[in-house]
C-alpha cells in the first residue's frame, strides 16, 4: 500500500477490475444490490445498475405473473429468455467498457434516480 504523508486522509483507490466486477454484478439478477450499495457513485457502474434494476423488475414481474397465470407460461418463458439475452448483452458491454443501452428496454432505465 502506498504511504500517505502524515496528517493526510487516506483515499480509497479502487482496484482496476472493480468497475468491471460491479458492472457485471449489475446484470446478475438480485446481485444488483451489491453494486447499488458499494459503487453507485461511479457513473459507469451507475449506468449499468439502472439497466440491471430494470431487468430484475421484469424478472420479478414474470415470476409474479407466472405464479398466478399459468396460461401465459409460453409467453413468460420467452420474456425470461429475453432477459437472459439482455443480461448477456449488458455483461459484454461492461467487459468492453461500453455504456450502450440495452435494445428495446434500455431507454426505460433512465427513469431510475438514486
């Protein structure tokens, strides 16, 4: 660890892969809570947290609908598949260092504020 001059507050420097890890966790379902609590001040991570939260909300809505409306089983499975594909796209964007909106639903993520 680098030594700080005496009397200077120690500044936390994130490790190089910290942003990437937090960004990837944003797309892994309920694990979005981890970056939300630990790295929401970073603009790159915050962008991906918002998109990950949107996917979690869709997953929860599908779960609730699926438990009460079994007739929609096939449609809900397609929505689940779409959220999986969107999560993969989001993870690829994080690893590449991009802040690209997810197709079809990415624009809705802008509505989150925290």
